[in-house]
């Protein structure tokens, strides 16, 4: 059974995000070739964002650390550590209101290996 310390990963990737010129760092915890479920930890330094992008399909976001704002069309959602939201199936972006880390879970519909 594989186990991961989310707290340790959050600390590691927030440190990397703060050092990065892009202000972010990411790590896939689960998923990849032959998997239908993908989980990715994303760390963003304060006031940085993941620019607007297409929805990956069925997906949720869990805030592990800090505060974030999700913009999707006319909708806006503010989340803090412990909050969870289903990502709307529209173009969206994610903004770090302070140093933040989230767990993105995506269901890759279709055949394994998609």
C-alpha cells in the first residue's frame, strides 16, 4: 500500500513555488498511463494564478493550505484549507489569495491510458 504525507508535500512544493519564477509547483500523486483517476497537488505562491484553461472533465478541488479563488465564467468561489468544490465544466482559472496548495482530482473518462 503506497502512502503519502500530504503535509510534507505541501511544505516541499510551496517552497518550490516560492522559488520558481512562475510561482507554482505541481506533483502528480496518482495517475498517469493506464489510470482513469488522476490526483495532482498544485502549490501556488501568493498572488499567483493558473491562467484560464479548459475544464479537464469531471474534477474536484480540495484546498489543503491557504486560500484560493476559482473563477469559472460568471461564478467565483473562495476556498480555504479544508474546503472542497466541484470544478464547473467550463473555462476557469485559479488564483492564490495567499500561499496555497490544492489537491486536484480528475476523472479521465474513457479507456485506461487516456
